[in-house]
């Protein structure tokens, strides 16, 4: 392969408009004659149908979407708490410091996957029943944060 035979990928020349009738893009420069789409600075918004009632307004909207009201919890498993020593206090701040959660402001739920050997004082937003049982059987306590 030689330098002159390398394909010119990614460096396509800009379309030159208004350069005579032989170019195919002369006179009206591919915009036709007059009309809304020929004017500069004006654009038609998506879904506009020339004044006719658009499709998105003709179709019925039914049901309820709960996404904006949903509380999404950051998940931590009981086995992840092994990084804490005996009688340690576990809060959102300590979990964030250890890198177990990303956001200190959003709520945390503790799930019961794994085993606990340390006695811990856990103060979080929500617990699964198995996580609560495992922490209490290890001699720890589960404190529920008030919303």
C-alpha cells in the first residue's frame, strides 16, 4: 500500500451549494422553490402535520406511570459488611467511605445474602427480613432511619 492509495475515510468534502447548474446544487441549492422548508432559520418541529391534529394527540393516553414516584434503593448485601470490625456503626456515610454505595443522599436497603460474624450497629433506610435476622443473630442491632 502506498500513500496515494489510502482511502479518504472521514474526510469527506463539504457539499458546496449554489455553484452553477452543472453541479446539481445550483440556483435553489437543493431546497426547491419557495415554501417553508426553503426559508432560512425556520424549522418544523417533530410531529407537526401542517395544522392537522398530530398523531400523538389523536391517540388516547391511558394508565398511570409510577416512575416519578418510585423510591429506588441502593442495594448492599450482608456479606459486604464484613469489612467493618466488631461493634462498628454502619451508616450511609461509612458505606460510602468504603465504596459500597455511590450516593450518600439516596436510600439504602440491606439484603440478606451471605453471613455475618461481626456484631454491628446498622442504621439504614430498609432491611430485608433475612438481613435483619442475620444481624440480630450475630448480636448486632438494626436501627431504621426515619424518612
